[in-house]
C-alpha cells in the first residue's frame, strides 16, 4: 500500500523523488529504501518513484514538472524546501544510518567553498550523463548524439533561444496523465 505523504503532515521525513522508469534510479532508490530502515522497521526517508502518479507529484510540489523531476533527483524536505542533484544525494547520505559517519564532510567549508560537495555535484552530473549506458531507457540519449546535442545547446546559449531540452526524450518517458 502506498504511504500517504503530505508536506503539511509534519512526518519529519524527507521524500526522495526519482525517475521510476530508469533502471539506475530504481536500483539507487531500492538501496535508499533498504538503508533507511531502522531496526524497528520505520524509515528515515521515503523513496518515491515518479511517473506512475503525476497527480501525487503535483500534490507534493505543484511547481515541479514531471520533466524536471525526470532530469535530476529531487529531495523534498519536511519543511517543504527542495534539494536537487548532488545536494539531494548529500542530504540522503546524512539521513541514512550507514552513511551518516562520512556525510558530514559535504558540509565542510574551506574559505567559503565546499570542496567535497563540489566533487559530489560533479560525480552526480557524470552519473546523470551516463545513465543511458547503464540501462536508462526513459531518460537517455544515444551516446553518438550527445556531442551534437551539446554543440547545439552551447550555440543556443550563446546566441539565445529556448531552454535546452533535458537529456531524455519526451517520446521515451511516460507522458503526464497517461498510464
């Protein structure tokens, strides 16, 4: 049975939103689910694959489009704020009992710079870019097209134009409202 989640409910738990169509994201979500369980069976983090229920996504955060949620991992905090990408990963690691021991380092600042968080952000960006190589069919792009897409996005950013499309194709990911 699906756990009813509401930011207003004050559960005090973060909600991890990830691409439920992506094999890589599903595996990571499963690992988070197992790692978040305490000895009593209660979970410290609620993992939630998106895509199956766009209405639930809108209820959790009306400003978040399903396409943005597919593009990068989101962590909905108990206070209603949202963490993305590497910041979300760092917060998940802080909340898991078996990774808490080293997750403090992502908050360390040296001259106002967080070097470990920056490395995590780069690592997340690389993983996100290569997900298609590991079996992500819903958010992936064939590797031979990536340089051309990058070049087009770079050119568009220099001369102006519409926002670059996410790294997945809307034809390969479930459409909002369709099952």
